[in-house]
C-alpha cells in the first residue's frame, strides 16, 4: 500500500518513474511467492512461517530505524522573521514557522519534519546543503514555495524545492528494506496462513463456526469504533491530530494558531 509513498520519499519525483519502480518491486514479491511452493513440503509449514515472521520483524524494525536515521540526517530548518513575512505576503504567510524563539518562529526543526506536513515543503541550496527554509506551498502550484528562493517569482537553479522527501545519503535505505520485507512476507506470512487454516479446522466447522467468529470480531469492532473512533469529515490532517490530543495540549495548539 505504501510502495509509491516510500519511493517518492526517497527522492523520486517523476510519477512514471515511481510507477515503474513499483512494478519492479511488485515483481520481486511475485517471484518470491514461488519459494514456498518449493519449500513448504521440504522444510515444513512451521519452520517456513517462523523464518518469514522473524524476517518481517527485522525488516519492520529496520524500516523504522531507516526513517529515524533519515530524519536525524536531514537538513536543518533556518528561521524566518514572521513579522516581515506577514507584512510582505499577508497574515498567516509563515504558517510553517509557528513556534517563537526571540524574534524568530519555528514549527519544524529539520527537512523531514517539514515535508511530512501537507502544507509545507523544503527549499535547500544545492551548493551548500545542510540547511534550508520550510515554507508553505504556493497557492497556485505545489511545485513552488509561497515565498523565498523557491517561489515562482524568485526560483533559481541554485535551490531545490522538495515537497515530500529530503536528500540524505541514507535516502535509499527504505526501498532496500522494503524489498527485503516483501521477500520475507512472500515466502511465508502471505501464503501460509491460508494453507494452515485449511488444515487446522475440521470440515464441519469451516462454514458454521467461521462466520460466528467473524460476527463476534465484527461486534467488538463496532463497540471499539463507537467509543474511540472520532468523526473526521471536513478535517485536515492537523485538525485530526488535535482530536487525539488532551484538552490541555489542544488548547496550546489552538492558542498558537490564533496568534497568526
């Protein structure tokens, strides 16, 4: 489900290139599926399942670690003077710089935090990478910032605008780890539960009991959804995030937003 997003987060901007890389990754998943066809009767279901699950655990931990490393290595955000921006572009122009430090305002400390916001992108100089500006998208075109050297009016070849990724030497890691994950998933965790379920349960129970179990699980889901799942219609990502905050934290964020 997240193949395209992970590829884009590694710095691939062209949509067609992203699609073709996704196809290649899916091909790895397809060919790895033939492994259990050969191994299931030779090494057994249990051993194959344990190998698969162990590999998935390591892969998922590695994926999370890769994103943490990318976050730590991504370029830092340089502060912008909020008063000057609002005077130049209008109230709320510096929405990606919300937290104040002296006369400067910050929202995100680095590029990775910046580009994960649906309203913000990162403008970084090519010649001297390591620091840049977190700015909101242009209202006309998301390929440009609303202000600064990456805006449509001032864009130059010495700066690069990134709306969903950050350049680091570790950017390729998530794609590599994703391939490893798919291999381990395809050799066991994907196909084996279907084979094992068909063998575990007696014939008389497969139809009768299965749907009672499904009904019970669905009842639990209904109760959980009724109690814990909020209505998100008409909310953006930041507002949805606030729904899960405590009243104290929600009040702080609301006060900070009203300041703009």
